[in-house]
C-alpha cells in the first residue's frame, strides 16, 4: 500500500496514534485530525485516497465527513469506525457511499485488511483509467495518421459528424480502418460515456445472428438455458457498430428496419417490447447503394442507414501516408517489445513505397510489427525483416509465392533488389559480409566451427550473423542442436 494517501479523523488520541503508526508501517502517507471541524477544513484543501473517520466526533460527525469527502473527490473511499450501538447508522452510511465500517473494539489487522482491499481496488481503477486513455488515444482522431488530402478531408468530416446523432454508413476495402473510424466517431460524440458495442454481421448464420442482435428469452432457441440480452440492449445509450452489414439476410434486414423505425425491439421468444436508444454506425466494403443495385440490400434500410456516408480511401491511393503510418507502428511496437530499432533501411522504405498493399493499413501494420519482432536490436529494419522469409530474393534466395512483395515483382531472383535506390555504405558492408560468410561456409561444407575460425569470430558471433542474414546450413544447425 505504498503511497496510499490516508486521512484519519478520530478524537481518541490512543486510537488515532495506533492507526497512524500501523498505516505508516505498511507504507501509507497518513494525515490525522482530532475533530470533525478540523477534518472538514483539511478535506477542503487536500485530496485523499482513503478517509477513516469515527462516527461520533466533536464539531461534525462521521456522516458529515463522509458527505464532504465524496463531494470533494467522488473516488475517495470512506471507512467508518462505530460502536456496536450505531451499526444501523453505519449500514445506512454505506448506502450514502461509504466503502465499509468497522466496530469498536477491533484488531488493527482488521482495519489494515480493509485498507489493503481498498488500495487494490483503487489500483485497478487507475489501471482501467490508463487503459481507457490508451484506447482513446488509439481510436481518437490522434490515432488516425495521414497527411494525404483525402485523409485530412475525412478527419474533418468525422469531426463534424461525430457531434450529431444520425446513423452513419462507412464504406471501404478490407483493412482501410473502418472500425477505427467508428471508434473515432463514438469517442468524440455525446455518447462517449456509454458503450460502443461491435458485431460483425458476416460471422454467424441467420438464426444465431438474430439472437446475437436482439437477444432471446429462456428456451426460445435450442440451448437457451437463460435469458440473454442482445447487442442492441448492451449498446443502450451508446453506439452499435454493425460491420459487414451487407451480409445480413433479407429477413434480418426487415427486422432491423422495423426496430430502427419504431426504436423498440422484441427479444427472440419475447412478448414485451423494449425501448432502444442507440446510435447506429455501420460498415461495408462498398457503399450500400451498390448492394441495393445488386438486389442484395433493402433500399428502405439503406436510406435509413445512409443519410451521411464516409468512404475510407485505400492505402494505394494515399501512398504519402505509408511511411507516416509505418513509422508510427514501428515506434509503438518497439515500445511494446522493449526493443530499440533504428528505423527503416533505405531499401525497406523504397519497398514499402512501391508496394500496393492489397490488405491496406491492416497489412502494413502486420508487416511492420513482424519486422520489428525479427529485426536486430539497435539496427535498421531490412527488406527480409519485412517479408519474413529468411531465403527471400534480398538474401540470394528464390522468390516466395506467399510473399506479397515477390508476387508484385518488387524483388529480383538475385540478391539485388529491383529497387534502384543507391546503397548506403552500411548496406554495402552488410551485403559484402553476408556474401563472404556464405562463401566461407561453402568452402568448409557448412561446418560453422571451422568457418568461425577462418572468419576470426566466436561461434556465437557467427551464429548471430547467420541468423541476422538468414543464412542456414543443415550441418551448422545440427551442431547448434548438439550443443
């Protein structure tokens, strides 16, 4: 409980000093007052994590201290000390917001146990608050990176629409960040203090999706052993994000339209209608009007969901954002792994700029996260870190069918890349070192012990370089396993 700020209000000197000594003994920062009046004066100028107050005090009683503590800082937890004859009053105080009470006489360990429990709860609250701040940073406008004019216009549009309560339809290819846009809208809307509930309409068959969206009563469907609230009820007062909404069956489209028009839902197997106050944010790979034209989506539902539309451009249409996003992901992933890498090598930057990214931002994030994991501490990320293959063309191997870069012909079948950017001195040194190690290993038929002797390296140093450059030999690997 180190650093926990505790305030004691008790007019009995021996009790007050005993509590002060015991709490300081477990690392708490303790302040004490002898009367209710003094306690109120101190509460008006300082904040505490925990207030421990006797119920009966001169000047102002414990209930007054409780109310003042909560008014000054609602997160402060209050523990009441009471005599046996005042237990009913103490129980009533819990209804007013007190955390707990303890009756005289008590063992000091009892009080310390309650304080430690409060400390754990306050710690969890702080962790949850920090997590919320991280999520809000990730999904607020600051989490959407880009300098492209389309992205700047998109952000301005999101800011305007977030303040309204209209349904919003988001269109964009896979991986463009439609969910990110939905989070940004919700977190910057008047509904931000209520939940954002997400559901992918393509994940479940019609029968299960109906229950998922609208809920069900006990026994309404096979295996329904209890009542279950659907996503609409869970999103009450907040927002509901319906991803891949164009995958909904015609039957569910009809039921969804009725719910949105009437703002009331009926659980599967239910009899009573439930009022719903939810903002709808939906998403699909294409604008809903195209699904209407194809006969796969009801026009009335499309009209209801699309009074305003947002189209998220694919990454290939905003190439100037590629390195902006890549650098941000590199920084975040490096922090997550506790690993320091020296940015992207020039060839890696060229490779990223020439690639079409069919998987959009999602694919770029995965590439960079993998590259950071594979990269060497304190060094630049190389093309083979991005592709993830130790035998890619950048390392003298054959093109890899599963590699997107190879599929687009961005690498040659030799160790030299197609990208014509000049090599830096460090890159040329690395290329020479790799080729020389490969030649020496061939001369000694893959024996890394002999190779290390010729190269003037320890076996571990040679092993690290082979790992770095993706050099492997059956004999060398067997030697490592034997060790």
